[in-house]
């Protein structure tokens, strides 16, 4: 029994020293990774600390002085941002706007990207170039013609209207990105499923979709975040009606109504950032290696 | 309340069902066509919804803009190319062109390089998701808040007074002889300073997409190279980089387009003053401050024309990818 215990202890020691050795050899990697993280985080830390400080101190002293006595911290700005009337409703509105405005463009873009990558039709290359070229159209130039159309169709101030608008604006990038990833899938995969008698529909949902999960996940992250943070499109097409206003509109009203009180904005920025970060984390599980494992001919 | 519940149902179930239903319907209808006609008709039905959206929301407004660019400020009189002549000679526009070239080179190079390095390095640590989240974080912050953040960073107080800006405070503490700088006013530091904000915000974007591409490289290929004695440096240059090339093109193209359209950061931080003007901010001013719709439209058309060379590069890549697979 004693020998078993010492053997066990020795084994533990060995694995510990092996782990230590690995950690040491990987040391420089960890140092670099953590250093990059620190540099990227520093500006946001400044804002985060400032959001807990009294407004008058933010303007007159550096944020790091908050860590020396007297420790002046307050939840005042968060209280102000969260207690604004209509904030709860506008959170729900933001969800009602962002979820379909993410699902619709990604699905429509996936259909188009599949056709661009794996179907042959006349004018395909030219059409694809035009799609990518549309990425450069400045949003500001589209507002007036589209608004005129929305007014004529009674779509202004409706969720449905803003879903359509975000779909239109999100499509060029979504098609561009997905075509690149769909196009990189090995040809043999398609040949073998078609030989098995699969239809293009089956190939799309059971082959292309599952194999492009990292690309789809990154698209979900970005499209959701862009729509969630959007102020311009919401202001123009929803027309500032509180019943349908998203959080960005409510927050910008709050900042303006307090006479350019941008300090409230620091708290509001962190509150409205929570959901996009949640989406980012929940999508991380799809960034996995080896999705294509075994599908490449050796 | 009942309304909210109904809306929630539509949002979560209705919308995805309609989307999947569309392709289901398309394939069901194609079943009625004779087999030999199906490959000719199918692509048009799959890209149909996308084309419809693009025409309404982007193509039609773009053509409208091109038309307006040939008219005077309130679109009542045809002026030919006069707006274009103005755009290419106005002092502010010339500064803007120069700055956009600086943005194009520095911003694109730095975001793509950092994005790639970070994607590859972070792939090797177990806390990858958390580390990536920190780089991604700036993207999730609204650009108005980002403006506040960087005003805190670049804030300037004359030498001798306690510095409230992070950058000046760090530098004056680290280097005693350092004179505090007015980063956003000084013409030699303000453009790089603004580009740094852009890089801080957009590197996360490049990282996420390049990371998605990296995960798609089959592990067998990397393992095979390592077994054959390749070191990590060679694996990166000989395998990872070539296999990521089409994704790098996508990311670089998106960043070039972003640099041409750079607006938010400049608008909130300097509004184009002190020699930091850019094309998109100029367009915004012509449109909303001066109500010069003709000139604003001419600037938008120039932006569209400026990316043609990049499009050609893309189509080349597109064809190469097809020939290789």
C-alpha cells in the first residue's frame, strides 16, 4: 500500500514536472498573447473605470487616480442609464430588430453564395463583382430614395421595414464572405453525395451548412453586432417612435436630453455591449478545428 | 403583452421557417420542370431573393446617386461634370484624397497583419475564446463610445500640469524628458492617431474571419508537415499562409473598402479639422451641412469607381479557387 502511494505520488510529480516544462517552453507564447490582450484592453479599461466615477472627476483627473485614496466610485451613471423610462421596452425592441435582421440576410446570402460557388449560369462572375462592388455604396446615399419607397409602401416605423433594410445593407458582405468559404469546400464531397442521389437542397443543408459553421458563426457575430449597434438606419426608418425604438435610439435621446451629458454614455455603452459579447461567446463553440477531417483525399 | 408574445414567436420561429420554406418551395416547383431545364433555371431562383434586395436597397440608390451627381446643389439644373471638376480641385478634397491613401495603406496593412498574427497565436492557447473576446471587444462598443474612449486616451494638458490622457501620462511617467503632445491637433500625429483607433476597432474583425479560415485547414495536412520535420515557422509560411490566401483577400478587400469609407472615427473625434479630412466625412458635410447634393453624389460615385481595381483582383482569385478545387 505504501509502495502504491509513493508510486502514485511519483507519477503525479512526473506529470507535474512535465506540465511545468511544457508551460515553460510555451512561456514566450503566453507572454506575447497576454501582452497583446493588455494593449487592446487598456483603452476600454479607461472607459470602464470612468463609468464608475463621478462626472466632475472624469473631466478633471486621469481615470487611474480612482485607484488611489479617496476611492471615489459611484453607480450613479448606471442608475441613470437603466432607470430611463422605456429602456426595458427598447431592449426588447432591439432583440425584435436584431434577431430577424441577422437570420434573414444570412439565409438569403447563403442561398446566393451557394449558387455563386457551385452552380453555373451566364453572367455569374459579373454579377458577383457587382455584389462585392455594392459594399462600397455609402449608406447615407441610400437613405433618401429608400425612405421615399418605404413611405409609399407604409413600411416606415415598422419592424418588418427595418428587417428588410438591414437585410439589403448586410447582404453584400454576407454573400462575399460565404461564397469564399463555400467555394473552398472540396469538389469530391459534392460528387459523392450527388452520386448517392442527393438533391442540391440536401447538399446545401447537410453538407455546405454544417461544413461552413465557423464562417456562419462569424457572420452571425458581425451582423448581429452591427444591427444591435446601429443608430442611423433605426433613426431614419423607424422615425423615433418610442414604441419601436431600439436601445441605441433611447440612449442617444437620453444623452441629448441631458444637455450633452456624455458621461451617462460611458455607462450606457457597457450596458448595450453585453449582448453582442454574449453572442460572441456563444458562437465560440463553433470555431472548432477539423470540421473537414477525413474529407480530403490523401 | 399578447402582441409582444406574438412578435417573439414570429421572430424566433416564423422568420427562419419562411427562409427555409423558400428554398423548399423552389426545389418543389423545379420538380415540375423537365430534368434538362432544371440546371438552367435553378441558380436564378437561389440568387433571386438576394438580387431583389440588392436592387432595391443598393443598386437603385447608387444609380439615383450617379444621376444626381450631374445636377446642381438642389438637383434642379443639369451641370454636366462640374461637380466632378469641383471635387478634384477643392483644397479640402485634395487633403481628403491624401489622407485616404494614408488610411488605405496603414489601416489595411496593420489590421490584416495583426488579425493574422493574433488568429494564429491565439489558436495555440487554451484560453483562446477569452483572449479573442478582448480583441473583439472594441468592435462591440458603439463608435460614439469609442470616440469617448480615445478622447480619454489622447487627452492633453500643457507640460507641468498632471496629464489626464492615458497616452501622455504613460509617456511622461516612463520618459521624464518627454513633452506631452496634443495628439489630435498636431498635424504630424493626428492622422496616425486616428488610424490607430481604426486599427484598434477593426483588428478583431480580421481576427474572427481569419480564425474561421484557420479552423478550416484540415488538421491532417498540418500534422503531416510536422511529422515530415517542418518547424512551426515553415508550417506557417508554407501551409497556413497559402491555404488562407483567399480568406486574406476577402479580409484585405473588406479593410480597403473600410478605409475608403472611413467616417465614424473622424466624425466623432476631429470632424476632419486640423488636416484630418477624409472623403466620406467630406461627403457627409456636403450633403447634410451645405446641402450640396450634386457634389456629395459625385464624391460617392468616385468612391465606387476607386474600388474597380480591387474587384478585378477578386475575380482573379475567384477563378483561381475554382480551377484548383
